[in-house]
C-alpha cells in the first residue's frame, strides 16, 4: 500500500475514525482536511442496503443540485432537423448525428462529458452502445438524456445536473460540489441529493437502506456521516 503524503497524514489526525458525524460537522471537518493546492471536488460514497443484481433493487436517477457541481460539463447532442438549432441555442458544445457517431467509432473521440439524444435518432446512437456504455455515457430516458425537450435537458446539465446510480458493490458515488463552495452551499447540495436517494428506495429493499455515508475531498480522507441524521 503506497505511503500517504504529509498533508494527508496531518488531515487524518483531525478525524475520529470511529465517530459518525452529523452532516454539518462532517462538511466543516472535510473543509479543514482539504489541503491540496487546487479546488478539490467534494464527493459522497453512499452504501445502500440493496442487491443491484436484481432489477427491482436498482437505484438510479438524476437531479439538478441547488448550487451545481462547480464543473463545466461538455455536452454532445445527437439530433436532427429543428432540434439541432434548439440544442445549439441551449448551449450544447457539439450537435450532430452521423458525423459524431463516426468520429467516436473511428477516432476514439471522447471530448465530452454527457451525451443527450432525441428519441428519433436512437437507432444511430444505439450502435455506439459498446463504446459509450462502459464509460457511462449512453443516453437513457431514466436520466433525462433521451428526450425531445432537448433545450431543457442541455440547460439542466449545464446548470449542474448529476446522475446517480448504484454500482455492483451497492455503492453510489456522486460529486456534490467544490471546496470553494463553502459549508453552506455544500450542505444544501448534500441534503438535496440525500433526499433524492431516500425517495429512490426500491420497494424490494429490505432492512436498513442507508448503510454508510462517507464524504471526502479529492485528496482528503473520508469522513463518516451518521446515516440516521442525513435529512436533519
């Protein structure tokens, strides 16, 4: 296991690894432990009491965080006809169809963070499933990235819309902002996300739903949050 740096070692001394902190306390502590010389991303790792191998226990959704993520995301839109202009006016970075599908397939081009498509071009986009799917870039109606309301989809992504999805280890990993946001905005984003996660609880999930919640900055140590206090 690689040896941790001096800054990390200093940060870890500030944390009681056996304690479960209230959300506000955890965020304040996380801000103190973020010692990198860049604006670190703040992320959550939420372990859920679900078995993602079963379709009826999947947890997936999308939402716009109150204060965004602090990251500018490049949006590729697959569309045709009037929807091309609509996407461009909404602020999409790239808009087209066959030319971008070909560019991805032949040039291994991935200079974008999110892919949005209108339903009538999914026959073209579907052929990219093998390359977009593994990267988590395939458009999906459940996340709002397959829609005829292309302007709304693009604007929400630009405003800080995030997607959350439980992975095969039953954990949801989500960014909720930047260190520069400060405690108040990070707490707002945290509460909004946790409300969405709780509402997304599958009916088939049994027992304790929120098993663990950990917050951390890009280079900082994880801080455990009391799962029973996330909506306080």
